[in-house]
């Protein structure tokens, strides 16, 4: 029997979908003639419409950020730690909108949906979308939901990049920008890891150049490898040591190529379970979206010029053991914002959990997050 | 026309091979009934046999540590930077022995050689060898070459682990131990990267469960992925930034899955060229050898107890930007040696090149290395 739904959860939520028939021009030059965006909402929009918050998801996230889809559902949304009654993003106070980005695989138009007017999957032909494209599509959704402005836009990792882009592209529509465990652009090493992940997927013979759905196949091994690799970069060396050390699965070395160490078994499990919930073409797309993000590139590589249109107040949070997007990367954002004369808070949270820390209810992090959200709430009263 | 061979090179060298007909018992419980070891030597053994040095290679190394195989040969041995006349391992002073470890793919008995008395390749049936097994086989070679003791055993990375094992297993036969860019055992993160590399190879349909030679195939894409991934861990984030930054190959984004960034192109090239020179089964084996190395495991995880038999003088060198085997890992070795009352020198070289630094003639590193080798030389005079 499943556990009862905890009292500090938003409870059972129903996924929604919005159809858009107005074409969306993309940075790549292509146009989506029509599209759908899957989303969820938590809490209630207040009378003067001042309490809306947008949540932006990371690489493998989706619209299901909090709550459960049924009373049988064993797993809550991906940011259950931070969204719900009494939590930092308090659903008694705020109206929270969370969506699946275009190119995703959880109901929004993407590679695993069909090209309008045809019976063919988009597959590898889905255009490469950028963070800017996502922000535009999120703005369209905002209009459909009759939201006049966001009291806050919040996201971690790739989500934080969307927050930064929102503050640049729609400065009048966002009061607070919470940029968590993010970076102003990927490093060569970040891109290198993404490239190996992509090659792993594309090398899988079941990938069929991206047309695997028509071929009734799934590039399981490639996607599994990509996720295993990603997972290493989400954890810190310390957290892996604390979690697994060099513990042997069977108590002794196998002298073969089966699993010897617990960490191998854990990674294989992570990789396998990911294949059941994610689409390989979406993974390829989203890694490219990450690689391409670089708002300063249009401003002679001066991030402080890029963020100059912003009028939001910023909260930047990083985690000490995060080596995917290390605190130095957050400090680059903070410095650019300060150079541009913006209002910025910055907290570097001591945490052993690596990049994944942004999803974990670490007390110091929760205190900081909660405290800042109190400010956001005071601003709307 | 190839460049003339530089004067500070050992010049043209001829690979040699030694056959062993006395069975070698391995840690896994299996026995190699007979085997060959491919090796090279540089310099001359002196009259009292006191100037012999053993070089131990790393994961993808081999016996060809210095010099050229012909006047047409464009590429010198892998440690040309440190071995040769006037170099730290000065071949005017020392007699240098460098071998291909068992399980390798450059002439020593390994997966790409045939099982004695049959016409079948060892392939995946080659036993998993350990660092201890290697040291035993190196000791056998030493006896065949009539070398009574090593004035120094020297190695970087996995090579440094062999040096440590030599000092423990044959304390009377080794005067100086140079352990460079090594670790006393792999971390969970190190093992995790190895596991992803192995899975990449094993997932390749051309792998045929390791029997690819009989099937006239090569798991090119798997081995390429493994090498690309390995390569990321050999370079530092800084060195990748300095080398590639976010430089675009064609000057603009492709909005496709071809190469966008220089770093992608570099990695693909590294991966592809590795496939032409390395065997996939050997790669699998050597990553397991790395994973299994943990001399302290037999001594209640107390490394100072494990090294207590050693009588060698130690030189430990690490590199600041090495995140594969970070300076902390070298310091664990140094601390254990000091706790055990051994004579140890330790230098942490400031270097941006990551783990690969141990192969690069960085002036501070070369000075330190040269200085220590002067001591080694003085000890034999």
C-alpha cells in the first residue's frame, strides 16, 4: 500500500496542456507552425494576479515539479523538496506554473510527438531549440494563462539559465530571478561531456539516425550510457565516496566484467531506469540547448552588457561541491550583475552532494531559499 | 621528409621479446602456462649492474617509452620528454627497461594473442591481471635480463601504482621508487568513469562479447567513446578552456548534431585515432586492473602497514590541476610512507595540464625530476 500523501505536499495534481496555433519562430531560423505545451499549476492565482511563479526545469526535468499524479503514485514531482505548503515555494502563498519545455518528451511538442498534419514523428527533425526559444514559448503560455507578470522565475542548472534569459528578454515581466546551480555558459569540459553522451546515443545501432520510433526500437544502451555519464557529473567525488566508497557488491572481487563495486551497480540502475522515462532525441536536443546557451556572445562576450536590460532582483545560489557548475561559475553571474548595477544576493551553500544538491532539502539551502521567498512574498503584499 | 632524429633522443630502438615457459600464477587463481613479454631497453647496463631502471606504463601505454622505431617514424615513444641523453632519465647514465604489461596489446601476451597450443585468440578469456601480477611478471623479466636490482622503478598514473607495489613486494630489489601522478587506490568516481567506458565497449554490437577478432570486426565506436571519456579526465577544465574555450569549428552554430565546438572535433579525433592503436579487450582489462589496485585492502585499509616492508627511498610527484588523481591522493601516499617511517620527497607541481601533465616537459617538473635522478645516480657511484 502506498504511503499516504504527506501534508506538506501539493497533493494530487492533474497535468494540463495548452495548444498554440500561432507559429513560433525559432533562433535556428525554422518555425513551429503549431505546438502544445504540457504544464502543471500548484496553488491559486490571487485576485490582483501578483503571486505567479514560473519554474524552469533542468536537462531531464519536466512539468511535474511537485505533488503526485494519483494516490497510487509512489514518486513525487522532481522539486517536491522545495514546492508545497510551508516549503520555500509555498503554495499557500504562490501560484506556481511548471511546464515541459519544447523539445521535451512529457507531452509538449518534441521529437516524440507527430509533425502537425502528418502521421510522422518529429524524431531527429525536430528543430534545435535554444534557451531564448524556450523563454519565448514560456511567455506565450504566460499570456494564455492571463498572467501579467511573474513575481519570481526560478530554476536550477539549465533551469537557472532560463531564469537569466527571462530577466534579459522580458525585464518588465519578472520581479525576482532565482538562478540556482547554474552557469553563464558551458565550459569546454561541460561541452565535452555532452558530446560523449551524444556520441553514445548516436552510436547505438537502435538509434536509426533518430528514426527509432518508426523502427519500433529504442537506443537503450546509448541513452543508458549518456545518463550514467551525466550522473557522474551530478555527484561530487565526496558524495560518491560517502555513498559507495569502494564497497564490493558481493563482498569480493569477481575477476570478471560483472559488477564488482556498488557504484557500478548504482550507475547501471540509474542508466536503465532513465531509459524508461526519457526520449533519446530529447536528450540530444537538450544537451545542444545547454551547449548553445551563451547570452554574452551577442555582447562581445561581456555578460554585464548582456544582463543590462534586467530590472529583476537576483538571488544566485551555488553549492561548494558542485563541479559541473562550480561556485566560480555562479560568481561570474554575480559579478556581471553587480558590474551592471543590479540588485543581487548570493549564497554559496556548503554541501557535499555535488550538482544534485539543488534538488535536496539541505537545511542551510532551505533556510536561504525560504528567507528569500519571504522577501518575494513581502514584495507582492 | 621526416625531421632528423633529435640529438637528445635515444634514437632508433628495436623492440625485443622474451618468452617465458615457467607458468605464472595469477591473483585471480588462474595460471598462464607460458607467455611473452615485449620490451625495449635504452642505454647500457654498467659493469657492476647498478644502473638499471624499470619504467612502468600507464593505462594506454606500452613498451615503446622512448626513441623511434625507424628513421621514417614520425612519433617518438610516450615518455620521450623524460627519457634520453641529458633528460631526467639520462640514458648516458642509466640502463632503462620498459615493457608492455601482460594483457596489453603491443606484443606481450594478452587478449589479442593466441592461447598457447591453439589457433584461438585469448580475447575475453584472458584472465584479469592485477598490479601485483604485473610486478611478478616484471620480476621474471628482470631475472631473464640478469638484473640484480633496480636503482629506480619509475611510473606515472597506473605506472606509479606498479612502483608502489614493487616497493612492497620486492623491497630488496628497488633502491628508489618514483611514484608520479598516482593514487593509492581508485575513488568511487574513478571507478564510475571506468565502468561507463567498459559499458560503452561492451554495448557496441561489434564487440561480439569480446570475440570480435574471430568475427573480423572491431568495436570501434565503443572504444572511441571510452577513449573520449578517458581523455576528458586526463585534461583539466582549465587546460580545455585554454586549448579550445568555446571556439566554434565553422565560426557559427550549426543547429544540428555535427561538430559545433572545437573541443568536440578534438575529442572525436582522439577517440578515432586510439581505435587504430589499441585493443578493446586490453582496455577493459586494464581498467579492471586499475579498479582492483588497493594494496591497503590486505592490511585493514591501513596503507602505512601495507608499505611497511618497503626499504626504497620515495619520490612522489603530483600536479595541481590533476583531477583524475588529485594531489590529495598523492598526499595520502606520502602520509602513509611517513607514518611508516620511510624516506620520502614530495613535490606538488603547479601545472594547468591536468593528469596528462606527467607526460609533458613542464620546466618545474623536469627540474625536480632531474634533480632527484641526480641523487639516484650519486647513490650508484
